[in-house]
C-alpha cells in the first residue's frame, strides 16, 4: 500500500542517515496507528478473559455468562464467525486457556472455584478437573508448563496455587505448588519462558514471588495452610519460594495498615494493594507486574543469583492511570517486548514504552473498565475486553495515523474539509483582523457549521514532528536502537530519543460519570465505517433542524438537534473522525443555544454556549449567545466579560457592539430598580 511504501522509505532513511533505525516489527508507529476495526458480539456478560492460540487463527473468550466462545480469524476481512461452548461452571468464568498439545481442548476456571476441561470436538461432554464445596472459593488464573503440555497451575482465593495433570483421571487430584495463609488470595501466575521449573506468583499483597516447581515435594509433605501470625513467616516457610520482588513504598504502606489493625485488635486488615497480573518478557530477565491500587512495574530479575533476595533490583514504573475498581486487570508485552499494555478504570487501554516507562498511547476501549488486552502472536493486532459484553479488535487500518506519526504529513496534508473557514477565528498573527468573522448573530444565521481548526504540522531537520492545534501540541521523536548506542560506548539513557505521549481525544465527559452511570450512559465504541455513517445521519438531522429554525419552529428544531447529538454519542476510532464528530457537535450545541434563547430558557442556553466555548474559546457566536443569556439572567458582569472578549477577537463586530450598549443600559436600570426596592424595604 501507499503508506506501507512511505513507511519503509522512512525506516530506510533513518538507517542510512543515522545508522540507528528501529526494525519494522517493533516500530512504535504501529501503536499510533492502532484503530478499532471489529467489535465481536456474542457474550451476554462481562468478558473476563481473551486468549489467542499459537497461530493467531483462533481467539478464545470467557465471560460472566459461564460460556466460552471461539472466534475464527482465518478470514481477516470479514467479521469472525464464532461458536459458544457450555461449561460446568455455575459462576463467572475468569480464565480460559487452549491446551498446548491439543487446541481442541480448553481449560477454564471460574468464581465457583472449579476447574473445567472442555472438548470442543465433543461439546456436550465437559468434565470437572477440580471441584470444591467451599463457599467463596475462587479460581482466577491458569498457566501451562512450557515444556510439559499436560501440567498447568491454577491460582485460588484460599492462598494456594495448585498443580494439575490432564493425564490423571482421578477427581480433584492435584499438588500444592505454592501456598500462603488463608487470608491472602493468589491472583496471578506465569511460568518462566526459558527456565521451565520457575514460575512467578502474584497475590493479594504487594510482593511478587518466584518459585521453583522442583521443590513442591517438600511443600506437599506439610499442611498447605499455615497458622503463623505473620505473613513473612508464611511466605518464607513454603519451600518453593526462592526470591521476592516488591515496591518499597507499597510494602511500607501495608506494614503501617497491619500495625494499626493489630493495635485495633483486628485479625485481618483489608488489602487495597495487590497483584492482578504478571507477564514475563521473552528474554526471561524482565517481568511486568500489574499492582491493583497502583501502577504497572517492570522488574529485572537476573535469576542467576537465586540464593539472594533481591532488594534493589532495577525497576521501571509505568504510571498514568487509575487501577482500583477490579481485581482482574492483566498486563502483557507487545511488539517483541518493546511495549507494555494494560487496562484502566477509565475504560482505556494504556501502552507504555518498556525501556523508559513513558506512556505512548491511550485507547478508549470500554464504557467502564478494561481488564484484558491480548496482543496477537504474529500480527500487529490487539484484542481487548472488560465490563462490556463484547470484544474489541484493534488493527492498523488508518494510513494517516502511520504517516502522521513519522512526519510525512505537512500543512497541505490535512485531509479535512474547511467549507466554512470564514466562521473559524484564527490566532495567527499573520492574519488580517478584517478577515475575521463579523457576520450578524441573528436568527437568520441558522446554520453554525463551525469547523475545527486546520491541522498544521511543522517538521524540523532532525525529523521531529510537531502538530500545532488549539489545545493540542504533539511532538514525536525518532526511534533509535539502544543496542547500537551501547556498542559504541554511549549511555543508553542519554542517547535514546523516546516517544512522547499520544493521547486519543475521546469522550471526556464520560470520565466524570460514576461507574454505574458509565455502564448505562457511557459512549459506546464503534468502527470507522459505523462512525462515518452515524455522522452522516447526524448531519442530515442537523439540516432538518436548520430548516425548522428558518421557519422559527424552535421546539421542532430542538428535537432534530438533540437527535443529531444522540447519533454522535460514540467513541471515535480515529483522530480525524473525532474532529468531524466535534464539528457537528459544536454546530448543534450552538444552534441549540439559539433555539433556547428564543424559548426564554436562558440558563440552558448559557450551558450549551459554554460547551461550544470549551472547545472553541474564541467562537464569536457562542460568546454572543452566552452573553445574551447572561444578560437575561441579570448576570451583567459575566455578560459584559464575554462581549469584551469577543470584541478583542472581532473588534469590528457590530452585533457585539450593539449588545454591549444594551447590557450597559440594562445593568444601569437593574441597579436603579434594585436600589429603589431596598429603599422601600426600610421605609
């Protein structure tokens, strides 16, 4: 494709000029080009787990509906077909994994504490590998041993990590691979990619533990539960643990709470800090840990020194999100371990640079919370899920995003319509003030098609790109290969040119809603095709509203404008679609304010004008209408402030001058009448 050729030319240019170009497979431009391309619907509850098979041709998902569903991705051009399989669970499924030696078999675990094996070739005969009668026992995560396709670990809420063997037909047969006291829940587990007997365990506390599977024979000789009074004794008493990692400030906070709880006579203090996800990098040296109530951390393990407890290992913090509401958020590596991805409470997917911990991009992927983010094993595709009952697939489809991120766009490559640029005021010092919008702000001015400001991009000689726009300035540095810098004896930190944050400007209003309000009223995700269709429908509804304004049928016009806004209530898949969406939204808000003024609903007119001014602070029409509403509400100081600000932007606007004189007269009359009422009050 065109963008592919341009992209490769840029990579070759970097290597030829600097000798330090980044390889195509791990280039961060892929992250900036991610776009929602498919929405997979089929579950009837929260989707708590998504997993690809090794080839990436199948996607497996598990949900609160207690079913697992397979999605066929062999045909990437159309929406994947799916098939649902029942399990024997009676509660929410938390994890579902393909069996390594047989992708026709699936192992699941759920909130009922059971572990189930589902044979998709015989869907009517699932069987329970492990069942329990303990009320409240939860099984949360599964991981298979890399060199043994029949052995897998599963974490449980009783503080135990159990080892199961698929070849065993005996009911509930297992071994205890790791255990803590019954007050602490094990929540995450993953085997080391190279040292197959080593596995990492995350629990409901701020400590990551590395364990050795070869030592579990000693562990099973004793009771799986311990009654010691302190957590440290329990952790160290289990022989499989040989190393620990933690964030000092999180451990200190837990110790303070435990001390205060002990002073208060509490046997157990609730834990708001814990581990919900762990993921090894391919090199087996780094491990990413998602701390509930805190950030994602990457630890450098260096397992060759297993006899020591690591107290000062290299750590990288990846901040920028809130992570408190759920205990199921995963963390994954992507782009050959160049990036780390995880979800947040705001319904976004966060992608960080694995080398520096800097936030690269945020993607709105759920109304409420994103729990799962699974990169495709072979392609630049990402699958996400959360509280919504669907799965989002993100792919590289929008060529503008790739070209923009590498600096191939200039001021002439705006891809945007400016049919009504005369209505948009510019801050540019080179623009003549006589060219600014000075049209009268009367009811005949029925169609407020204000557009967003044109995108202006500057590229310097070093290849840095800066997009200059109202409330948005982005700068992207060029990627460099840190390995070559180290080979030349240069410092990795000083030589790297890191990527700046790229944030999608999506539905900001949803962030102010509560969790339950977001579930009901939050903006849904849509693909680009659906977004364009809904924008076209909104434009049609707005045009009908404009016709009603011309006939001075204000109530009818309001209905059409509100219908247009309802069609625009979605999360835009791309920045360009977002700008087109905002263009129509701003026009509808402004026209709604006009209708409300004629209906004498001045407080609402003030609020809608303020919405316009939040996006376009120099919009003269919105300033005029808000000042009119303020004047009718006897708030003359704010009204005059808006008029004066509008006159500084458009000094030749006759309507603003006329409104200013009217406001001054009304303010004087209001002041005299108020003084007269006060005199009568004391007579």
